[in-house]
C-alpha cells in the first residue's frame, strides 16, 4: 500500500483497525444495522490493485469530495445466525406511501396532506386490534384459498391505526408465514381506502419475500406493483435491490439499481447502503463498491455507519484485510461511531487474511471503547485459529469465552466440535455435542458433517457411516457436503462400491452435485484403477456446467501416471480428455509425446501420455499445478521405462515451473551439488503444508529417485523429511522394543528409510549402547490389510533385507511385521562388512548438455545432511 495518499489524514493513518456487518462470520449470518450519520465531509478512495498477490500502486486517491445532506437510518439486513432486528426509520415509513408520480421527490409536508382528516389514534405504531388480528391469522389452520383475506375482511373495520396493515405484513413475514403475508397483501392492494398505503405495502412485501429467499415471487410483486402504478418509488426499488442482494445475486441488484435511476427515482441512503451491501454478498470487487460510494457522495447522500460496515464487509468477502483497516481508519476520521458489528466484520476480514495476532489486538481494543466481544467475536476468532491449524489457541479461547460469561451458540459449538474432530479427539467432540444438547441446541447438519468428515479422514469409516445413518434417523436431511464427506471417506478407504452406492442415493435425493462431490467420486474411481469410469464422470460434470478443479485433475493425472499402461493406444485416444496424439497445445507437450511414442512399445507409455494430456488440459483452463500435481507427475516418471524418458518428462515440465521441476530434474540426474540448497528451500515450503500433502510429496520424490538408481539421493530426501516431522511416528522406541513403521510410505521411501534407521542403530551400537530385546519393522500388511496377502512395500522391504543380509524374519502372529532379537541385530551391525552394505550409492549418469541446464541461482553448495546417521 502506498502511504501518504490524500484520502487518509494523519489521524486516519494512526487509527487502529476494526469493524463489522453484512458478512458471514464463522458461519454466522450477516446483519446490517442502523448507523448514526456523521456531519463531517467525505472523501474518495480507490482500492489497491493486486499483482502477484502483492499490493501495488496508490491505494487511496487524493481527491476530496464535499458531501452535503443529513444521514438517514437504514433498513436492516437480517439472515439466520446472529440477528439484529431490522427497523425502518419513521421518515422512510411515512414516505413509503407516496404514489408513483412523486418518485420520492415531494416533501413530507405535502405528503402529510394526504392524511388530513384521517383518524390518528395510534400515530407511528399499530393498534391493539392489529395484534389480535395477527394472532388469529397465525393461529388459524392452514387452508387453501384466501383464508388470510377472509380474516382481514373480518377485522378491517377495527384496524384504524396508521401502521396496522403494514404491521400485519411485517409480523407474518417475521414468523416466516410468507404465503399468509402474500394473501394479505393481495387483499390489501384491492382495498380502495388503503390506496395511499399501497406503495408502502408493496415495498414491505418485496422486502419480506427477499428476506425469506423468495426472490422470484418478490420480483413478481415488484413488476405487478409497477404496472399498477404504485411500485415506481425509491422504497420499492430499494426493497427489490435488497432482495437480490440477500441472495447474492449482485448483477440483478445492480440492474434494478440502474433501472431505478433511469426511471427518475433518486436513490437515498437506504438504497445506497443496500446496493453496497449487495456488492459484499455477491462477491463484487471493492472497486465497484467504492464507485457507488463515490456516487452517493456526489449526489449529496452522506454515508453512515451502515455504509462503512458494508464496505468493510466487501473487503472481508474478498479477503482484503489491509483495505478493511483503511476503510475503518476513514470511518474513524469522519467521526462515525463504531459498534459491535463494525468490530466483528473487521476481525472477520483480518482472520480471513490469517493475521491472528492483529485480530487478537483488535479484539482487545474493543474493550477500551466499552464494546464487549460477543459470541460472534469469539466464534470468528476461534474459527480463524482453527483454519490456521492453531487448534490449542482456538480451544483456549473457547474456554475464555465461557469464563467471560458469553454463552456459546450453535456456531460456536460446531466450530469447537470440528476442531476436536480434526485433532482426533472424538471423545471431546462427542462431549461438546452433549453440552450443546444440554443447553437446548440440537446437533444439526453442520455438526454431523464435521464429525463424518473427521471420522473419514481418521480412517474410521464405520463410525462415519453410523453417523450418517443416525442423522437420517433423527430427521435431518443430508446435504451435498454430507454426501461429499462420506464419498471422500469411502474413497480413501478404497471402498469404491460403497462410494458409488452413496452417490446413487445422493442422486435419488434430488440434490445437485458440485465439484467437491464429483472430485471425491472421481478420486474413488482412480484409486481403484477404474480410470475409464473416472473419465465418464469428468465428462458428466463438464456437461452439467461444473468446472473441474485442481483436485479433479490431480486425481486423473495420478491415476494415469500410476497405471503406466492403457490397454492400447487407440483406447487411450478415446478416453483421454484431450487427444494428445492428434492435438498438441504447446512445444513441451509435443516433445514429451514424440519421445514416448517413438519407443518400441508405445502402448507401455499411454498412461504417461494421458497424464500429460490431463496436465495440459488443466493448464488450458487456467488452473495452476500445485504440490499434489507435482507428486502425481513424479509418480508418472516412476512408470517410465527408462531414465531418458523420465528426464525428458521432468525437463519439459520445467516450462511450467522451472524451480520445482528443475529441482526434481537435478536430483534425478545426480546433480545434488547444484540443486540441494534450493531443494532445502522447497522442503521448507512443503513443511508448511498439511501432513498428507507432505507425505505424498516425499513418497513420490523418493520413489522416482530410488527407481532410477539415485539411492543416496533418496536417502537424503527421507532424512530431510524426517527432520521436518514427516512420518513423525515412523520411529518409536520403548525399553522392550524399537520399531520402524513403514506402512505410510511408498516403496522407494520405505527402502530409503530402512537404511537410515539401520544406520542410526549402527551408530548406537558403535557408541556402546545396548539394543532392546526386540526390533521390529511394520510393512503395512497384516490382519488389517485391505487385500490379504498383498503388499508391495512388504515385498520390497523383505527383498532389501535379504540383499543386505539383515537377520529379520516374518513375525509368527503378524505377517506384516518383520522381527529380530536385539542381540542378533547388534552382532550383525557390529560386523565391519555391514557398513558397506548399508551405505547407499547413486547410479552414475552419463553427462548430457541438454540435461544440465538450470535456471539462474540454482548453483549452490551441498549441505552435509547425513552426518548424524553415517559413520
């Protein structure tokens, strides 16, 4: 952000950040509340432009815009979650009765003449009879026809208060009885004596339907009111803008906003606040919202608290946490008082930016202004910590919330349950469920989704399926996320048939699949080797207008790469998303295809060709390959029949990412002295990712290195992984037993790690330490194996142990465990000949000038990595 811009005064630059409204906070609904208007003058600013994820350019334009006019209270925006009862300012309520020809331009002094001589017993509020009528309408049994109209006919002579009929519509809407409200509205606009109220009643009806998500019906009411001559006013237009905005349909809201101005209706503060709020809910960028902000000031409409809260909400929705602070600073400069919603929204924006220290500072500053954090504040902070993986901080803050006397709500409990579940602390998660029910909050779909997803990721597939059955038995309707979580769980377990059954049930439920669900099912097919079925699903989702994401393509790339060979070239042509044999999109793909198809057995490479094809299609759709893609490409390299083919594949991949694929290519070609420092940097980046992603990366990299003879390189890579807590439970020790657990590793990683472990044991022996009674190696095959009698890791490890003459044998009661007595291993390790067997060497690769090209900055000294395990 450029500093010193004219928009921000010195006071504004020094101001602290914080704000909140009109945004979903940690799962909470948004709320836009009435804000006090300021009499200070306004300014104009522009958002920063982003280049490569960084802010650049002048953030705030130095042009000041003088603003005249007084502020006006705005309509509230209310959604499920934490709600604030919306109110309508009295001035807006009175003006709502204007006929179409006024378009919001005549004075209230003139408007008051329409009511001259009318009974004003309850000016400004509804009569007791209106309450009685509302109760009778609400308690009446649901009947077809105009039951509400009949009851209104009965009460019509007793409803004399100015607000009686508007009150009835609002009350029915607040109770969710939109059909009764619509029946009542249709009756009211047929009554001649209510003609002066028709425009107000129309705006209330539109607003009510919009709040309840009945946007198309609201549009119908709006259009009919326009045709009848009482819908062409600022309040009806504003209500329609709000209806679209609440549903996230910002384009339609902007069209209504423009139509309103063309019709000669001048937007007021309510309108501008509503359209800015719609920008936030519809994902419109900050620039568009600021254009509207600038326009309102030019039109003499002064922004108020709601305006700024909505602007901060736009920043929050776009994860523009720095811009949200600048909006807040300008709000302070103008002297507009902040409220709890202001602070909650800013905290939400900052949390979405991952700036938890700043969020905690903002939360502390609230108390200095006598604004106490509420349940939304705490839930937002807890969710922010949870998304960053700071689970202990999140749990600690939850306990602080309870100690502060703030009662957790459903969102708070669901966030806590999700965190406990991700930690694998299922007992604590279930206890939180019981606490939630104890305070009268029943577990909902969100609760079950969190548990099902966590159970699935922890491998507790039966528990996940049991929860799925339980939620249906309790009358809860599973949603898309529920089915996606369960399909993903079954996919990871290799239970493709179960995943398919759930997908069939999903379709019968009439739900619309999304990219997450399709990706989970495609991944399930890929893991079972059903690549053709996966391609059929890919075609189905694209025909349904669902754009595949990076996860979808990664699954296909990995499946084709692991498959190594499709039945034949012609079959590959028919199944590949892009026919790489006939359609080449770039030079790198062409080189790969020519190299692989020129081999004697071209059919052996159809899987790799298909993987390259999918990779190219992903690039065409503008999806950036990630570390999972990289791992999948390395798996494809492992299936190449020669080092030359694998080298060409990685060499050409450097056109897409010279750094990452250049490192892999250098390691494969035995050029660690040139790339090792950069490799360490890459490993540090991987360490910031989740465990599963890191493990997959190291498995793939060591596999390809081991497969093509770079075994010392593979050994150094697994040591680097261990230092960064990958496979952190692979080594464990007790007084009775030392164990090496290899069941989460690939074939190459398992063999490389075996050598590292044995070298470590040898160092202990040579230092004079005793070994425990038993040493064991777990290979991942045994009584819990999904395919009895089959384990590539077990076979590779057994073969390796035989090659180095290690005295381990298959365990008596567990065929997946290799065991040996400690004193026997000690004697073997003490043999001087063992040292030579344990020290791995790299294959010597003939130099090729085309293989040794590296980007600038790659040359660096090798870091001594194995000094602590080799003797």
